[in-house]
C-alpha cells in the first residue's frame, strides 16, 4: 500500500539528519521576520538568508549552522513567486505547501548534494530512475553567466543518461528568492508519471504528466537592489522539494489533491456541499467548475489556517490584503459553486488541524481563533454579497434600467460602499446577461481618483485601497505597490 504523507516527510528529515549529519531546524512562521522584500515566506531558505549573505550575528546559534534540514511552511501568493492564479486550475500548485529542504552552508557542495538527492529518491523512496529527468543551467550570455557543465558531469557520473539530462536557461534553472536576495544556478529533478517513453520534451512544459519535484540551488550570488549580481562570501547548497508533489508521486496519483494530504478535506467539503463528490476534472471537462471549486476551497482553507495561526489576518495591505482576497475567493466558491451554508469554511479548520497539526502544533493551539477570524470575515463578505445581490435585483426591476445596460453609478456604489471587487460585479451581471456602462464607470473612477489625490499624505482610505489598481496606486505614489494589489479585483 502507498506510504502516507507523514512517512514521506519523516523519511526525508531522517535521511538528512541521521545518515548525513544535518541539524533539524523547525519551520519558521509564514510571516517573514525582518525582510521587507517578502510578503510571505516562499521557500525554506528564507530564514537562512543571513547565513547565505554572511550577515548572521556571530553570537547566534544560526551562525554555526553547517548542515541543516527542515520542512518549511511556504506561501506563494504574491511577490516574485506567485501561484495564486494557477491554484484550482491545475493539479500541482498550491498557495500553501510544505517545502522539504536541505542545506550545506559552506560545507559540502555539488557532488554530495546531487548524490544525496539521487540516493534518497531512488533507494529510500524507491522511485524508478527511468522515470526521472534532470535539468541543469545552460548559462546565459547576456547575463554573463556560464553553463553549469560541472553539474552535468556529476549527473552523468551518477548514471543519469545524457538523453535525460536537459539544459535550461535563466527562467527555469537560475533560482532567485525575490527581486533581490541570494540566487544561483540550480539543477532540478522531474518525474514522469507515465513512463516507458522519451518525455524530455515535456520537462518544464506545463504538462500534467511530467512534474518538477526537487530543486537543488547552488547559491553563489546576491542580487543587489540595483539588480547587480555580487558573489556571496562563500557558496552554499539550498535544496527544496514540494512535499505534496513527492507524496503524489509515491502514492501513484498525478494530482496532489488525490493524496492523504487532501482527500479528508475534499470529503469534508463534500459533506457540507449540495453538489456531487470531487471528480478530479480540470479545464473544459470540469462543467460548472465544481472540481475547481473543491480544489480552491481545499487549498485556501489550508492557507488561511496556516497564515492566521501565524498572525497574518485578512486585511487591507500587503500580505493581509492577499489573505483577504484568498478568503473572499474561498467564500465565493464555497457558497456559490459548492452551495455550502455559511460557516462551512471555518468548520473545515479541524480537518486541516487533523492533517497538519502534529507537524505544525500552532494549528492546534490557535484553532479557535482561526475559526473566529474566518467566520467573522466570511460574515462580513457575505452580508456585502447579499446586499449587493439585492441591489442588483432592485436596479434591474427599476424604471431607470435601460434594457441590457446596467447603470455605472450602481456598480460604483457596490464597489465603493460594499467593497465588491469589480470583477465580481461583472460576473454577477454577466450571469443575468447584463452589461455595464463602461464609459460612465471609467468616468466615475477617474473623478473619484482626483478627489483622492491626498492619499499619499498618509491618509489610508480603506475604500481607496480597495478601488485603485496597481498602476493607479503607482501613479499616486501610495506606498502600497506590491503586486498583490493586481489581484484584488479578480475573485477567480
Ligand atoms: P514550478 O515550476 O512547478 O512552478 P518552481 O520552479 O516555481 O515550481 P521552486 O521555486 O524551484 O519551484 O521550488 C522548489 C520546489 O517546491 C518545486 O520543485 C516544487 O516541488 C515545489 N513547489 C513550488 N511551488 C509550489 C506550489 N505552488 N505548490 C506546491 N509545490 C510547489
Ligand atoms: Mg513556480
Ligand atoms: Mg520550475
Ligand atoms: Mg523550480
């Protein structure tokens, strides 16, 4: 029978700890500590950035770290690594996921890192070598970065056939933490779910059949805020593997949602819904986007639980604004697509705690607070949603309504007074075959922006943060310009 996720996680940690002398370091909270370049912790290495940069306090225990292993809570829903738009649509990206990581800080380098990874995957997890493909950095002339021939040789020596060893450029095989920060060439291991064929063309091609599972980064540079690359004081190894993807490989499914990390959640969602059970369909086959809704809700409730437990609440700027959007997206899919009653979302928190609470005990201790925050935010949004629906119906039956064209002033008031993301208004009107008077809406928005030009004097109007787009905010030079704002309009 397939191994449970708990075994997969502990086998990784034990392998590096017991067999290769790595120190087990707990996951850091998902709220980055003292790093304004980040919205959320997006990789295991974030908490070790000072070691990589050589700026760790020499009196801290961290400064003595040489070999480290951990399982890190990561959120990729804003900033350089933003997967929010893919979540629900595909079967491999989550907003919250666990990254299994191993590090060598100035200790061993490429040879050992590659052989440890290969031995763990093929011997301990028993993954057939002929299902694995390896990519390495092809170099980039414009950036004056050489190809990583050394790593290619190492993989050949390990026994990876040349046909499965593939060069890729900056985008795939040069890893960077954010717009600035530690970076370097990387080599990645991909798994072919099908087998018995040459799948090289499917590597890094967004195919559901071949997925990237493990990234081994050879940290060599720091990307300075002016975008220059500076060599680090010493080179390090930083590896990260998505637990959910590894578990899906070992449990023989091509979807992370069909593993024991998610199936109890999908079942709990089904119990609360008024639609059929989860069917695993994507794209066109997913009529009414029911399966997508299941995935979105399952993903988002994990993210909400983890983030709120770590003290990030749905709010009005930065990471908190992203979380607010995640919450509203979850509520909409839950209520409108899955037809689950109010309160369903929060009622899933015990299931999340049941699945992840042994590894991240703050889920246990914070569970009540997490549920309260979710219920409050849901109630707040639902009352707007109901009020808005009523306002729309009233307008449609009023005398002023010209057939087929909805008055912009009502859209504007839905948005300004009830905090409706504009695309939600659009969606709700679209469902009734109604269009918005866009010209008039633009005029109203422009007018309101003129009024709001005192924004950068520090007056942070909630309404305006809700209303302005990223470009508009940048024009007004308001200090909330992270790209999380790009997504606040869209609920899907
Ligand atoms: P992808 O190309 O699939 O988006 P990535 O190259 O952005 O992944 P890395 O930054 O290299 O990912 O992160 C290391 C590993 O973390 C990946 O190989 C993958 O196993 C896992 N991972 C990355 N993003 C996600 C995500 N959104 N959800 C689940 N696992 C992820
Ligand atoms: Mg990615
Ligand atoms: Mg990738
Ligand atoms: Mg990668």
